[in-house]
């Protein structure tokens, strides 16, 4: 297969490429990534010398470059590229609208022009908004986003469906719960908490910490994405989840217990505006139709993730101080945005 992957230098995208090329070594993969602060080519060191892998630095809003680099008749576009951090979207939504909404539309247009056979759009459980106690977000639920990031992803979903209805584009959409695992940029809850705990630094807890999230290991998620890409029914949406939603405070206490750290590191901070209380995805459809189920328990996955961060202190250091962008500066003349450096 010939794949064109957007955002492949990010956390989930790089895992997908590593896993795909390991399972399907005869495939060719073009990784198209803008290399924003969240993209890190170090995540792809194990495939960068593979002759079937190609990296292209580019913006999904750049129509001409997309048309130059998407292989004619490619088997699939796998669309990860997105601004994804809720706090950043609250601070300023314009880049989220540009990247997530406009970028998706430009990519859809390019996909049709290059006669791409399938479009896999990676969305999020956040488009459904907050679930009440005992409620589950199914594929048939209306979209009800609560923050600018989620709203931009909901808009992108509508554009993908419109391309299917109007132009007959073969598409599939996935929505996943909270991913975790190695190589995750330490602005998200678990890698931030792990890195801070290892440095005996305070771990911020929004409000009362009672927000509920469904956690799925990134390797389980990418295995589901492979199945949806290869066997999912055109025009369908598939939910991917871990199946055991947990309160953020309980998750952080479990993390500290594994690390052997004191819970006094937990530090309450002002709650996020419009903070959704509960996410919980119903993923019985992908279990039934594609025989997928998460195989990594949360405790096992969290323990392995913690061990990865313990063993990769240089990766953490380079990310937290912005040194990982030196390569980009040398190759592409990029400058690290001030927001890259994570507060200690």
C-alpha cells in the first residue's frame, strides 16, 4: 500500500508509522508534517533510513505542496495533523481553525484531485462534549463540543462527511479516548505528571480532579486504526476506547504510587474554563465489526510508559528545553516558538 500520513512526527502519528512499517514493510509511507512544537523527528529514528519511508516538511493548508507530494492514486491518506491541546485553543483559537478546519478541507480537495482511494480522518471523543453519569458517547450521538479545539475537530468531521456525500469520497472516521504512551509531548496530563514527579516537581491538578477520562494505550489505538483503514466500511465512524473511564485524581495517585512518590506533589490549580466533566466512549461497534479490543490494561500500560520516560531522560530534556528543534533550525530555518519550553 501507498500511504500519505499527515502529522506523522507527532505522538500518535509516529506510533502509527512505526507500527505500520513494522507490520507491512513492503508499504511506502510519505510522512507530511509541518514540524510545529509537537512534532519530533526523533520519534521516527527507527524508520528514517527505510527506503520505503519519506519525510516531507509541509503545511496541510499548502495546496500546491500537497498536490506535489501526494502520490497519484495513493491507497490512503491518514490524517493526524492537527493542533490538539485544549489549553492552547482556549488561549487562542485561530490557529486551531486554520490547521484543523481549513487544513482538512484543503487536504480533502487534494485527495480528490490526486484520486486517493481512502481518507482516514483521526478525530477525538471530545467532539461529543461532556457525558452525564452513566452515559456513553456512541457513534450516533450528536456532536456537542465544549472548547475551541473540540469545535474545530467537529467542524473537520462535517467537512469529511460532506466530501463523501457530495463527491463520493471513500472515508472513515475514528474517535479515540485519551491516548498515552511513549513519545508523548509533556504538555498533556500523564507525560507532564511523570516528568514532574521524576524531578520532584509539583503536578498541577485542575479544580477538584474529578474529571473522568477514558484512557487507551497508543499502541492499542494504532492497531485499531490499522483495522479501520484496511477493513472499515466506507462512510462509517468508529470509536476507540479503553473501557474503564477514571477520575484524573485517581489516575495521578496511581501514577505516583507506581513511581513511589508522595501525593503531596499534587497541586490544585484553577479549573480550565468550560472543562468537560466526563468523557466515555462506547466502542462496541469496532469490537463487533472489526474484532478489535484493547489488550493493554491501564496499570500495565502506565507502568511501561513510566519506565520509558525513565529510560529516555535525554529525549525529555531535549523536549523540555527546546533542543530537539535544533535539527529543524538547521534543516529548515525554523525557530522554536516561545511556548515550546515547558514550565518547570
